[in-house]
C-alpha cells in the first residue's frame, strides 16, 4: 500500500491519518502536499472547526524515509532542499491555520514525526508513547521546525539536550515539561484528542482564531505592540455576533451556540 494521508470527518473535527504501513508511517512529499490541501479546504469549511492529526495502526510517525534520504545523497543537494521545503510548507500551514490542530500520538513520534506533533497547537499522547529527535543519531540536523518549536517551549539547555542527545523521551516527561497537553491510556489517544476537539468546537471559532494568532505572534512583539494587538482582537470579537450570543447565554445561565 502506498503512503497516503487519509481524511475523515468526526462531527465538526477533521481527522488526518498518516498511513505508511511498510515504513511505520514515515512521511513524504505526497503526504506533505495532501496535508496542505486538506487544511486549505478545511479552512474555508464552516462544518470543520478543528483538526486532529494522528497515525494509523498504533504508530504516529517514524519521521523521514532513511532509504530515500540515502539515495538522495547521490543527487544534487537542491533535490533534498525542495523536499524539505515541502515539509516546511506543511508545518507553516498548520501554524497559520486559524482553527485548532491537535496531534494524537500513539507509539512513536520520531524525527520529522516529532516535529509534526510540535507544530500542532495541542498534543495528546498515549501514556506509553515515546518521542525522539532522531536526527543526531544518524548524523543529521533537525528540520520541520523542531529546533524552533523546542526553543520556544523549553529552556535552552533542555531543547539542546533533546536535539543533541537523541534520547527516547516518555510522554509523561514531556507532559511534565508542558509540551504534551493530555496523557491518555494506551490506545485512546485519538478518542481523548477528539473529546478535546469537541470541547473546543463548542467555543466561538473567531475567538479561537484570535487566541491562536496572539499566542503565535507574542514571542516576536514588544509588550506595548502586543497589547495593541490584544485590544484590536478584543474589540473585533466583542462586536462579533458570537459575543452577543455568549454574553446573553452566560447571563441567562444557558449553553451558548456559536456560529
């Protein structure tokens, strides 16, 4: 069976499943392109309010295809550069996507698979899942935004340890470090992620989009500039129909319904 990215709907959540059984769900340029296309379609769909990315058959993603990388060493360096650009376009699409994206991790998230999970807004991992920045183990440096994501999330020394040592890291440790949001029982990461998605789906989509944008931009702005952005988002959302519905529902002690 060729590698593919399968898309399915679970209520208001789009589930994207990495499937590459022969290579433990290793990802490739075809899957990058499919991921970008799926998110572009989902962005304009009012029926999709969140996305979950997971892996088939109890494995999240083993990263890149090492046999392909070995063969690519004989080609012009630009060939591999173009392949990495495809991955990076997918990572940037996830980060810029205005709806929540949740990684549901079973088994291993290795190399680019770990990078992909880190690109998501939230991470749910099975208790026995393992994460490994495998690049240095095969004399490679990271891609997929791994060094950026870890440097944003962790102190410099921890990010450096994870990237340089290439050790297997338990989901429990990443949960303690704040990189994993929820730890689930083995086999239930997807169900837990879908429950989390349902919780988010019940909230105002315009507000979640604002929060994602503000959190993404915060590290790159001064406090005064960021406060101005918060002001503008707040005013915009206050005058959105969802704020009227939310405030009225709160005052009337009933559950709001957002558009």
